[in-house]
C-alpha cells in the first residue's frame, strides 16, 4: 500500500507576543547563489571542527566550508534566487555530508534544488543525495551476492526480496528501522533499499536515500508555485513494472528556518522512491520554522504536528546541542578509523585488514546513557545479510564511554561499511 505523500511535515510559528527576530550566522562569503549549476561539494574548504570550524569565511566564494565535526558542507550566502527553469544539483562530498545554506537576506526558489537519491542500477551501489546513504547492489554474474541498503534505516532481505529503506516511516516487511526526530537535529538524509538477491532473475539494485538540506534565512524564504526542493528516495531498479524485489531508497530531509516562509508547499518533496506499481520507500522529514508562515497548500497534518517555538527563541538552531548523544567507530581489528571516514567502496578504503579471523569493533560514545543500547551494523558491498550486533560496555561514564563487540571474519576480497547506532531500548 502506498503511504501518504507528506507524513512528517512539521511547522512551527511564534505567537505575536513571543515574536523574535531570526538571527542566522552568515557572513555572505559565498556571495549570491543564482543560475543553473552543479555545486561540487568536494571543493569545500576542509576544517577539523576544532581549531577551525564552519564559521570561518569561505576561502573561495561559492565553494563553502566542510566541517568534519558537524558532518556538513556549509554555505554562507548573501541571498539565493533560483529562477523558474534554473536547477541546482550537487556532486557529493567524499563523506556524503548534507548541505546547509545560511543566508543573510532572502531566499526565492522558483526553479529546482535537487538532492534526490540515485536509482538502482545493474552494477554498483546507487549514489545517495548529500547526507543520504547508498542503495544495495544487485547480484552480479550469478556469483557476487546482492547487498542490503546502507544507513540507519537500510532495507534488508525478505526471502527472495530486497526491501526498501525507511526514515520517518517504515516501508514494511524487513525494511530498516525508523530513525531521526521531528526537529531534524542532526541533519541526516534517507537510507538505501536492498538489491535484488535472486541469482536466476535479478531485477536490479536498490535505490539510494534522498539527501538532506537546511536552508536558514535572516529574511524570507519563498517557494514559488514552480519551485521544487527535492530530497526524494531513489527508485528501485524495477520502478513501475509490478515487481517488488529490489527496494527503493527512503526520502531525505528538508528543514526551512526564516523570519517568514511563504509560497506553495507541494514543491517540498521528501517521499520514498518507487518500488513497483503500488509501493515505495519510507518517507522522509520536512520541517518549517518561522515567525510567520503564509505558505499555502499545506496538507492536513492535524494538531499533533503543530509545534510552537519557545518564547526565548532568538535564532536559528543550526546544530544539535553540545551535549547531544554521538557515537563513532574508533577502531576495527586494532586498526584506527579516521576521524573523517571517506565512505568509499574503493581501493582507498578507510581501514585495511589482513586478518581472516574475527575482529573487535570499538565504538566511542559521548553523552550516551550507560543503559542505552549501542549497536554495530556491518553491510557488505556484495554479500549476505547485514550483521546487526549489540556491543558491550567496556568502561567510562555517560559523558564519554567505550563499547566493543567481536564480529565474525570480514570478507578478505571485498569492502564493508561499518555503522554504529545508539538508542534507548526502553524509553
């Protein structure tokens, strides 16, 4: 069954008595964004998030700054004006980081801003939108097995079916877990669908997750009737032909913050990709925050989805709080993991292992309660079901703790993605 188009649209307004000016930390060093162009996120200036951060002026106008610690490519524009017929697309950063636009003035979207996930293909894992995660590979040459989707909500295998990815909603079956929160803090995109595991009649790879973008403007954000912001999940390799085997990617995330948000809502799209005739990947998240919202054609989202900003609100909350929970894989088989993993399935992997034995995966957690569950998930580029294994607490406290798990031998001739997740199993 096809799920509703907008399942996670949230909007926030300040009451008149609580009106506060929006403050957006932008120095305008990326100039004015307009015209059709592909923005190459790999050209962004690198900062380690410690000595230098996203707050430095962009060294080269229009190329932005990549902050390792925030995992985001940040642009600080004077204004943004994407006219009708103009299109903005993106080439992924090596880390697959999401996109943040901080704007001194106004934003007008009459054209298209496209962060869609890629569709499933026959050979390699599909590429996500910025901030999203890859889709699974289909079985190749009757020998190399298919793989599950990547990301917190990556789709799994269900017998001879590869299932879609999830995000704000679960796509059903053995689709991935839902994740994230209504505030879209941190900013994160959609997850990939699994590839088709059938060696006798493989129908293609899984779609990738939609990307994620935050647009925060000191003035007005206007979405014209022709304007589109697209963070849709990628279609599976069989979209539209009735076959349900490879999974689609889940939708990504769109977050808008401004003094005034106006225009037309149908152009904001973060739905999951198409699987067959009648199903799709999980939907993503859309959130609007402003002193005033006059945008039309909002869906009937009901009182449960209406959020009020607190009276003390005086600026755009760009990042999670300093004491927000975080987890990071620090070593695999005794080999250190880079602070900023490249997320590549290529010869220049982040960690190179020579052992054929079981290995220990070590996770560092900050601000994670010790009664939470920390899980390591290992997904092969071409292989069997993903391994989802709870870790064991080694030591530390809620502020900083270390967790570890021994996992079965990893494939000696292939690449794997190792992901960590912390959650409260008993909320």
